[in-house]
C-alpha cells in the first residue's frame, strides 16, 4: 500500500465517538491491519478522544481533529485539540487495585492506550495538543526491538 492520509473533524462531545471509531476502523481495514490490531487502534483512539472531551475540554464541545496516516510500515492516528494540555511527565501508572477498591470510574485511559499501541507520543505546540498513536503494520520492524532516543513507546 502506498502512503495515504485521511482527516476527520468532529465536535468534542461523546455523541460523535461512534463516527470516530467507524472512520478509524475503515482506514485500518484498508491498511490491511488484522482484526486484533483494528480493535486495538479503535479502542485507543476512542480513549484518546474521550480524554480530550473530558479532561482537555471539560466537555465544552470544541472541535477535535483526527488524522489517519498510512505508510508501508505504520498506521498512525493523530488527534489534535486546543484544550488544556496533557503533561505526560506528571503521569504515573495507576494502581488498578486501588481504582477497583474505590469503585471509581476512569483513570486507566493512558495505560490502556499504551498497552494497545506500539507508540504513544504527546506534543504541545503553541495552543495545539497532539497525541500520536502508532501501530506497526505486518512486515514492519519488530515493535519490541530496542527503541532509539526520542521514541516514546510502551513502557
């Protein structure tokens, strides 16, 4: 498959997450990802968008941009917003037992994304936040190979 890119812009409200899931799934299938990879990418993107809606935007409905980029080695989804930035350096892995014991909802989104994707990267420039979620395609370099400096992947 040659390189391609596809874009979608939605209001940042949860009612539009189904549209995002269908958009991502369509292009993941076109990229010939296997069923497990499609499910992983779709769930990670859904989680990232839900985090923007809840945490960056406080559910105020501003737009979210989603871009799918496909190349011979990677399937990457970039999600951009203009909300409060996420600070990954302040994030620590949650205690799932404490979350379960307290019966509170949420708190696992970043961990879910990192466990489902090969790379998860955050960047803020000016007033735009971007999270890049990457899944390596079949035949691409081994995702468990040592990463070079500057790459953010699974912990």
